[in-house]
C-alpha cells in the first residue's frame, strides 16, 4: 500500500517524479521532440517556376503549378485532419515527408532525363504530391506542440513548426534566382531542393519512433484527442467562439494569400520593379518569422492568447489601410518596404498564437482538427477573395508608369486594394467585439495536480480506491459498514474482536 501511495503522490507532484525507485514519472519532456520540428522545417516545398519557364510552358501552365497548392489544400486538408487525429503524428509526419520527397524527385525528372514527351505532366504530378504533403505539414505544429512540449514551450514550438511553410517560400524566392543564371544550372538547383526533402524523409522514417512520448509533458497532452474525428468536427461547428475565430482568421489567411500572390502585379502597375516586389515579399516573411518568435515567447510566459491576437490584428488592419493608400503612389520605395515589414511583423506573426488559441477554445477536440480546419477555411476564403479582386480590376487609362512585363494588361488596383483593407478591418472588428473564450486546456491542466490523469497511461498506476474489495456472501465490507453506521464515528479498536465484545466507542 505504501508503494502505491508513493506512486500516486509522484504523479501529482512533478517535482518528485522519477526520484523514487518504484515511483512513476510525472510530466516529462524528451529531447527527440526537436527532431519532429526539424523534420517539419525540412519538409518545405519550394516552387521552381524558373524550371517551368525554361521548358517553354504557357503562362496558364506556370500559374497552375502554384494554384495546385490552393486547389488541393481544400479537399485534402480535411483528409489531413483525419490522418493527424486518427493515424497519429508519427504516421502523418512520415507520410508528409515521403510525399514531399517523391514530389521533389518527379519535378526533377524532366531535367535529368532526355526527351521527355510531356514535362508539364511531371511538374504537375510533383507539385501535386508536394501540395498533399503541405496539408499535413501545416496542420501538424499545433498537435506536435500539444503532445511533446510542456505548457511553457507550446506557443514557441507551434511558431517554429508553422514558420516552416513561409521558410520554403522565402528560400524559393531568394535561392532560385541566385542559383539559376543559365539553363544549365537548373539540374543543380533541383538537386539542391531534393537534399532537404530527402533528409526529412530519412529522419522521419528512422528517428521518429512514436506519435506520443512515453510520459506526457502536461495534463493536456495526456487528454489529447479525446474526441473522435466526426464528433470533434461537430463540436467545433457548435462552438460559437471557435467558429468566430475560424471564420475571421481564415479570412485573414485568405487576405494574406491574395496579397502575396498579387503583390508583384500591384506594384509593377505603379512603376516598381519586380526586384523590389521580391524584396517586399522577402521582408514580409522575414519580419513575420521574427515577430512570430517574439510573440511566441511572450504568450508562452503570459498566456495572453486573446489579447495578443486582437492587438496584432488591429495593428495589421491599420497597416493594410496604409498599404492600400501608399501603393497607389510612385517613388515610395522606403515607405512600401517599411509597410510590408510591418504587415509581416503584426499579421504574419499572429498565426501560431491563433493556432494555440484555437486549441484552447475547443479542448478536448483534437489539435489537428481545431488547427487544420482554420487553414482549410482560409484556403477556401482565399479562393473567393482572389476571384473577387480580379473581377474588380479595371483597365488603366491615362499616363502609365508601369514596369510590368510586355503582354500583361495595365490594370487599376485601387478598388481591389481598398476592398482588401476593408475586409481585413471587418474581420478584425468582428473578432475583437464578439470573440471571447475560456482557456479550456489550461483550466484542465490547472486542475491536474489533484487528478491522476497523466499517470493513467502507465499500467503500474493502480489506485487502491478503484480496486473492488473482496466480497464474502452475507457479510458487509468494513468500509461500507463504517459508512452505514449511524451516530458518531467508530474507533478503529471497535473492529477488533475485543472491541466488539466490550462495545467501545469514542
């Protein structure tokens, strides 16, 4: 009995866990949690448009190589949610790494082999596999942070994992032009892109041994994914706070996707070079990663998820209004560069915090479902916003300062830019006014000190109060006799034969 009680005390007291010979470990973290994050960082899928142009593909085909990510992310994003919450984090990570590696190899086939009759088929097949891998990579950080990282590191871990996707975009924008100076450099570039994909595939297959650690790092991790996939989705739809967060931040994802895709066309129409547009895009991502790091560390210490999200989106809306106005002017390179940097610092950095907030508002629904559904909604809203923006553009009249490539229509982006700023402001106002939620996972963890939830995974954790007493026909167990006895409490001596004979009472 003493050994069992010691084990129960060790479960409820993390400071004493693992000190006694027969005690069970309490909350514990493992160094291999960083391997998961490294695999996610290496699983980016840069788009090699330079390769496509070298093979004289049409502009429509080149655009499809990028659009395929958006198209496949909507239907297969739901499948990625199911894989994460049903198959497990390890299986999803290995599947994503292999899909990304296979896609990278397919994209390289037209450059490595001779006389390929249809290079576009290989490019599109490779991009499609990489797009499927991306749906798993995007949905994984929240679940990885919840299962493997302690409470004071979850937001930071989520930030590191979430930034793997923009890292791939940044590398593609910066590395591809630097590597490819002539057509003979294309195979070298594709070979370099295969290296991180192959390394991620190898590490995921060899180094990832389980989906969850032997001992959970927190009470919330012990109770992760307690709802089934379909029932979890039903709970999310019925959760008012989560629906507001998903729709508003999903709209923000759509706005930023449209902004990134149309930035070059918007700026070149007012006399800015393509190189400057690339610089603005790079500043947007770099400052976004920097802001995400700082904000992740802040919310890990303060747990001000809601406040950080609302303030960040308010600052983003004001910056978007400034961009909509300044982008219509010529010669404002410094101002536009600063505005794009602030857009990343305020808006891009909020994404990991929102993923944590989504989990907090929907707990105990699986992290893959709560975080992944927001990205699926964001992609769907992004498609609608892109269609609306392109429909509102009109032919530009009067003097032109355009630096756009020949053959491109000279379009006026005034109305679409004002619409983007208005939508960003609308989503922000709705979220600031109507969103409010308790932190359900933190509340569950705060009560975990009196609950053996985290120790339930270990078969040695036997609670003596849960073991049914031996029953003898016709006799009442002593504990039940004590409960049913009227009057004052009975002395332990009364249970002895001598005590029963003498009728001793306190």
